[in-house]
C-alpha cells in the first residue's frame, strides 16, 4: 500500500514538474501580464491562500514566522514609515501603481486617511479590488498601463508601487511615469525584486538557468538591479531629487517558505477550489523555491527606493 502511495506521489510530482518545465508564461507584452494576473485572480487561489496582498511579508525578527498575512500588512506599514508617507496629512492623493487586488491601497486609505487611486493592467484585479473595497473607503481602482499613466503631470502627493517593476518592459519609462505624476516635494515609495548588479558580477552557468526560469515562469521581461533602477529614477526628465535605496532581502526572505506553508496551514483554501487548484498551487512551488534560492544566494535582492527629500527617520 505504501509503495502504491509513493508511486502515486512521485507520479503527481513528476507530472507537476513536467508542466512547470514545459509551460511558458514568459513575458510577451502588457497583455500577457494582464492575462496571467486575470487567471491568478479569477481562480481565487492566490487570494484564498495569501489574502489581499500579492507581495512579500516583512519580518524584522524571524521569530515572527507563522502569520504570513499580518507580515504582509507589516510590510505596508514599514514601507510607509521608511518612505515618509506617514508624514503626509489625511486626504493626500496617493497613486498605487500595479495595485493587485488593492490590499495596500485599502490600508493607505483606511489607516492613513489617504485618497488612493490604484491602477493595474489586469481587469480582473480591478474588478476584484472594487468588490473588496467597502463603501466609504477612499479608494478607487482603474485598469491602466503603468507605461502610459492616464493622469496629469504632478497630480499626486505620493506614488506607491510594490513588486510591479519586474513586469515593466522599459524600466526608464516606468521610472519616468512614476515621477511625472508626482508633484514637486511629493513622496515616492517603490519596492521591487531586483537582480544583483550583473555588470559587477556576471551570471554563473547555474545562475543563468535559474534566472531564465524566474523570468519565464511569472511573466517578467527583465529585472533591474537596485543601482540601475536608482539611476533610471535619477536620469528621468521628471527627476525630483536624489534617490535613496535600501536592501530589504533579509526582512522579506522568510516570505518564500511562508508562502508555501500557507498551503499547509490552510488546506481548505486550496482543496475547497477542487483538485485543479491543488495542481495549480503545486505548480508554483518550483518557482517559489528558486526565488528563495536566488534571494538567499545574492542573485536577487529586494530593493526599496525613496526620494532623498522624503522626510524620514
Ligand atoms: C506582484 S503583483 C503586486 C500587486 C500589489 N502591488 C500588491 O502588493 O498586492 C504585480 C502587479 O503589477 C501589475 N502590473 C504589471 N504590469 C503592469 C503594467 N504594465 N501596468 C500596470 N500594472 C501592471 C499587475 O497587474 C499586478 O497587479
């Protein structure tokens, strides 16, 4: 009996690994990113597993492990503090670029009193973000491409963007758009998955294979390094000052394993959606493990960016 179960288990894992290796979700255009997020939203799997935030958690102290959802909320508050947004008065206009299903936008509106516009390339995410936002919360959502923001120059007091940058095909244009819509002396809060500076240390053979999968599996055209994206912000025609950066890899690293453990902590979240959802969830595990490897071994870094004029610390 045990033998049969083991054979069955290996067959399922082998099948999932085969699908992972063969399937191609590589970046083609903004539409391929939109349809990837439409799928991830419509099947409800991500939301039921990880809640309203599609970003990593913040763990100052690794003994806090165990509550992935509250670590994600902590992340939002830490980035608010680090970028100085907590100094803005209630009613300030904030643009959330690549807002997912609105987790950060709602915290910024409810807990800091901001008037938030969240934009995403995925129409399913925008629909879901609206559904999840109660009446009276000062948040609206629109489908919009971050490469071509349909908002006037200087119209926001702060611009917020979390983990959207890896999907952007032109990092200079992304940086230009973030700064164009920000008013002078406005605040910037960007958090991103970055590669290390590949001009300084080239990819090894193994790293090249890993990097290929990190790009291909989750519709990423390219990762910028922290230094390169900082330079993009500085060189933008709309630059508003010097840019400060930090590396939050150690604060966010536990999130990768935590995101897998959530499936064990909440089996009902996955199984409740049927066997297809279970296989879909399993399919993401190799990429999550490679991400953990890449962030632990210095191939990837978790960069945060703010304007030097931000009044912080
Ligand atoms: C990893 S999710 C992060 C979501 C959200 N910031 C959060 O933290 O929950 C990346 C987000 O970027 C959005 N995105 C990717 N490319 C985009 C583009 N060209 N324009 C607007 N949004 C984009 C995706 O639709 C998705 O909402």
